[in-house]
C-alpha cells in the first residue's frame, strides 16, 4: 500500500515537473510556470469542433453576426499577441458577435472569440475599450488557460485559481493592446462601463421576472474593486512601456462614461 502510494506520488511529481512550462515568450508581463499535461492539439481540435457546431447553430438561428469593427481590432492585436508565443504554434484567429443583450465574451483554445452584441449595440464603447475586451480573450488563448484548467481537472485536483487566471488575462491583455498602440487607460473605462452595463441589464431582467446565469466573462472573474486596483497598477506600467518604446496611441484618449 505504501509502495503504491509512493509510486503514485512519484508519478504525480514527475508529471508536475515535466508538465510545468511557460507558454509566453520575450519576457511578457504574465510570466510563470504552468501545469500543462493535456496535449494542446487535442484541446484545440476539440475546441474547434465545438465552435464549428456553435457557429452552425447560431447561423441557423440568425444570432451569428460578423462585425468588421471587431475583426479590424483583432487584426491589429494579432501580431503583438503572436510575438508572445512560440513560432511553432499557429492560431487560426477569428472573432464574431452573438445577438445577445447580456454582456459576455468567450474564447476557445483554437483561436475563436465570440462577443455579445451588448458591447457593440447600445452603449458607446470606443475602439480602445473594445481592444481591452478582445485582448483579454486573446490573452487566455496565448497563455493556454483552457489547457491549464483541463490539465488540473484531469489530475482530479480542484483549484480556486480561476480568478487569478482572469487577472493574468487582464495583465497580459493590457500589454498586447498597449504594444498595438491602443490607449491603456481604456482598460479602466471599459471595465467601469461593463460593470454599469451588467448592473443595468440585471435590473431589467429582475424587473421583467427573467433570470439568466452570470456570463462566463464575469462569473469566474475577480470582484470589480479588486480588478480595478490591479488594472490601474498595470495601466501605469503599460503607459511607461509605450513611452519607452515610443509607441504612438492609435486614437485619442477616452473620456468619461457614456452608459445611460
């Protein structure tokens, strides 16, 4: 019994050591060792199959929306996201919107991102603010967070570090958008607007007697105050990075909140 236990522990330690690697290059701001036991190809193939099924069903329901603005923002971000990955890794990036009034966004390991139309219809989100959202989801893909979570679950371990992954995506996403020339300050106004939009949407749902699950964008995310403290700290760092690299902002700084 003791021998079997030691063997099991030995196997686990071996897997842990050989499976702990970093998924980002060039000293990206979010740099740490990750437990990655599930092959990325397996996860990407599965994710791609699920996305293709979703896209087919969404088009049949007329809820699939191709948005040129989101596509342009993603194309601007891609070179800077890919510069943080190994050259051998190839991602087939794609972004679309889903007709839904609830603020949400999801990304899958194979490179696809789906954004709720709540972000592009109604409140005025600037390109810099939308870049915050898109870069955040791209950061999940760059850092292979889906693979990391799958590896942990496959070992039978349960962890409460999902919120730390979200903070990491905030941090790395900020660097991606800053290197692309977007205004880092927009990260602050984006999450402020999103918090107001979420509260307004939930109030309307309660008033109508409807109920809806918290979106994946927010359910595992840090509390708003915690997120804002971390973002404000990293915004200062990214503004300093832009200045040191002489990166010119693509657009004028954002001003105020416009969610009514």
